[in-house]
C-alpha cells in the first residue's frame, strides 16, 4: 500500500552497526520496539509539557504527548500512503532528549552550557534526542545506543544548528546532519511527524489550560478554529456545556486539522509526484496545511503563547523550574563527587553533567535539588 515516495523498510539506508534482519518485524517496527523498551521512553511519564507533575495528575506529560503524536501521525500516514511504522517510531522518540520541566529546563540548561563554556554551542533537545538513541542508552553489549535505522534517526533530528550539524558530519560524513548543510528536507514521514506534533500540542494545551483554570472558554472564542468547532458542537448537541463541550470542540479541531493536512498534502504530492523518498527530500516541504488552516493554526499558537505560556502563574512556575536546573548544574560542576559513580566525566565533564540532568524526570530533579541545596522550591 506504500506510495513510491514512502520510505520502504526493505530499502532502508541501514544502521550504524549492521545487523541481520529480524524474522517477524521490518526495520521500522524494530526501531519502534527498541524505543518503547528504552529507559528514556519510560522517563517521559514524569517529564512534563506546560504544567508540572505536582500541579495535577491529569495534565499531559511527554509520554502522553508522544502517544498522541503517534496516533495522529499514523492516521494521516495511512491515508497518504506513507509508512505508518516509521511515523510511529519517530513520534515515540521525538521528545526523548527533553529535559525535566519542559522548555524551561531546556532553556536553563542551554544558558548554563553557554555561560560556563562559551565555545560550546549550548543545548538542543532535538540533538539530545538523537544523542539518547545513538549514545546514551545502554541496552546492548556490542554498542552504545539503540542502533536505530537512518530513517528513524533522521526524523528524530527535527532541528539542528549548522555548528552541530558540522560536528555530526565529522563522525558520520553522509549521515543525518547532512541535510542541514545541503538545505534538503527529511523524509515525508518525518515531515508528517513535525506537523502531527504541532496539532497535538496545540489541542492538548487548550485542554490543559482550561483544566488549570488559566484559560476560559470565552477567551478561546477569539480563536477562529476553536470558535467554529465550538459552534458546530452546540449546533449538533444544543445546550452542551462543561467538559463535554470542551472535549467535543477539541475533537472537532483535531479532525479538521488532520483532514486538512491530508487534503493539502495529498494535492501537493500529486502535483510534485516525487518518484522516490530521496526525490521528495530534494523538494520543498510537501507535508502541509492549506493556506486557510495554516493561518488558523498560527492564530491559535499566538493565542496560547500570549494567554497560556506567558500567563503570570506559568511564568512563576517555570522560573522556579529554571532555578532547579541551574542549581543542579552549578552543584555538579562545583563538586563532581556529588554525581553518581555511573556518570563518567571523561574529557568533557560539562557534556556528561548536561546528559545526566537532561535525563532526569521532574520528580527526580526536585529530589536531587533538595538533597544538594536543602531548598524546596515546589510544595
């Protein structure tokens, strides 16, 4: 059922360490299974998105977000004739490198590395996700990492600075960093995951924002996509209200965006007709929204940025989270003996410390912070 431009596991560019084919699974299914069984994947259950673990049990975590991205991605991939297994593997792995406390932790760790080691290019969570699957997982006796296929690794590395791409090329001359130098695209499956990621977090941040009390339905009516879907729900179900109205509105938003993505991308693929996955990589991005949906999505993102992510209560919480990460980095840098014996500092202690902190869950980071500083920044 795969289209000519879909990634075929039989034509995979392979793994860094060659392995015989599995008897019952293709290469991308094998990648997915390795990701699901990894330590980093289990940690996602206690790594948060916008709201931290102590703020409630029902807010999204990196794990539930990754599952939602995989579900949306697979649904669209099936309709477009793309490889569902590859989409799922990329979706499940795309946040493995995220720090505790969401983007606040990432920003804090980036600043620590830049300040302590000015030549260092800082911290990028996409690059860290690749580092997790290439180097940091310790599950196999013959090599570090999970030894995933090129196509899955290519999709995991969503963004990468030119400096980091050049570093990657030193170790893998024709590897996943090449496209950031050449200006080409990742596979269509990777492009689909990028947009499924956006659809998922926009929708669930509305849900979490309303659940938290920081967003009101009346505010959301200023967002065109939300207002249209809410009116559709009310037109069909009359005086529907409360959580059911919110859930039905979000369901309709998700459907509209996924169907629009399928239609717009399908039309782009028909027009471009790439004869192979590599030909698709050499074209401008083909997985897309229509112009109208792109405008509605951009408006939704602006609304969330101004009304949720920059809400004073969220800012106050994320400021404390940034302090936790900064304090941990300072404590370990000042006293490497505070690190567990399993952390090998080698020739780049700042990288080992960053790896250790990035791998922490929110809960573990708070416990370590209390152990090292005696402070309790969160109740």
